[in-house]
C-alpha cells in the first residue's frame, strides 16, 4: 500500500491510466462519424470527452511530484529520465517489430537498407500512435531540473504570472485565434510545460476546506466536460464532419476538466478492499499499461471486441476492461522475469 499521505497521487494516476485506454477505444468512433446513428455518435463523443483529462493530468502529476524535489542533474537523469527512456525503447521496438511483420504479411519486401531506414523513421517519429506522449514527456523531463529550481524559489505571484501568460498563449494558439495572434515569440510559454507548473501549484495551494476544494474541482470539471461534449457536437453539426479541436489537451476546456479532476481527487482517501488493491496495481504498473495497451486493440478488434460490440454503451467499457486486463497481465509477467522490471514500465 502506498504512503497514505500521498495516496491521492496513486488514485489520480490509476484513474488517468484507465482514461488513456478509454481515449484509444472510444476515439475509434470518429472516422465513422458521418455513417453512424446519432445515438452512437453521442455515446462515442461522451466516452471520448470523459477520457480527455488523462494526458494533462499525467503531466500535472509529474509537476506535483518532481518540481518540489532538488536533484543533482546527473542523479535526476539516471533515476528519473532513464526510468522513462529504457521501457520506452523496449516497447518502441516491440511496435516496430509488429509493424514490420504486418507489412511483410501484406507483401512488402525489405532490403537491408530499406528495413534500416524504416526502423529509423519509426523510432524517430514514434512507432505507435500513443508514443507521442513519451517524446513530449522526455522533453519536459530535460527541463525539470531548471524549472524546478525556479518554482521552488519563486513566490505565488511569479508562478501566477507564468500560468496567466501560459493560458494566454494557449488561447492564442487555438484555430479561432489565428487571425489575431501577434508575431511575438511565445515559445518559452507554449506547450505542456504549463501543466507541470499548474500541477505543482494545485498540489501546494489550499482553496479553503477540503469540501470547498472539491466544490471548485467539481465546477471546473463539469464546465470542462460540458464544453468538450457540446463543442464537439455543435462543430459536427456545423461542419458535417468530425473535428477534434475540443479534444486537444492544450485547449481551455480540457485545461478546466483536468484541473477540476486534479482538485477533486486531491486529498482523497486510501480506499479499501479490492478497489484499493486494483488502484495500487494499476498505479504501480501504469507506465507499462500505457506503453503496451495499444498492442491489444487490433487483436481484440479482430475478435469483434471493439467500440461497436453490441452497442457502444457496452462495447466501449468492455473493450477498455479487456485491454486493461491483458496489458496489466503482460506487464506483470514481464516484470517478474530477470531484468524485467527495467523494461516492463
């Protein structure tokens, strides 16, 4: 069992891990948007929207956990960054092997040079759709020793200034602001780095009592989810096609949702029984589950277990459950092999 004082970290990590799987299961409705009943669109849209807090929350957790600590750069790179990189390299090659095998099955003939080039490109750009997150988080980890030192020595007003400018830059980067965005280089404030600082700030800031904090979190969560669901629906109605703008992690509505989820779970209790045991398992193996779960989506789909199974109301949660169970079992088995703990994730 995790340290009870910080158990909410594990609660949030486990919830976000399930949500990541939810994104990759429910988002399959998107390509079929124009050919499925409106009821199926709504189910897919709701499940997808409900899952979209996951990536920002993972980054916020990194900020809450890593920015307060002072690490020598060498120690940080060895103990923190390598824990991300080593499993990532292993699973990247697993996805590369799968991709090459599928291409050969489809009749592709590789020369040695062609195979080497294919492997290099897949490793450079990402060998699976979800691994973009790891490339992003590695970039943030390289910056954490510097950002953390600033955060620890800054005051509340300085951190608020950073977050306000980051929010402004986020808003200006939205498609609707293209015509008014000034030619100012906002690169220092752009991207996911703001979620690191936000996670730290929300973890150390009190908003009254625990109940008041949860009321605030609930309000932010409801606002973020509502905008995401309705924005995606109305965009479809206006354009006649699926548009993912409201699902993007660097959008105001997802920021509201992620912050709300963070505050709702903050200071949550340890739980008990099978729920606590499941939480502990998923939290412990969350990175491995994230890295491996996409391996099972295609085989499950071949068996007819996907978002369309019976009805999306059944198919999406069932596929999520199967995917989480299989990836959890695989990562657990690998972790028990000699040296497996270093690559399982």
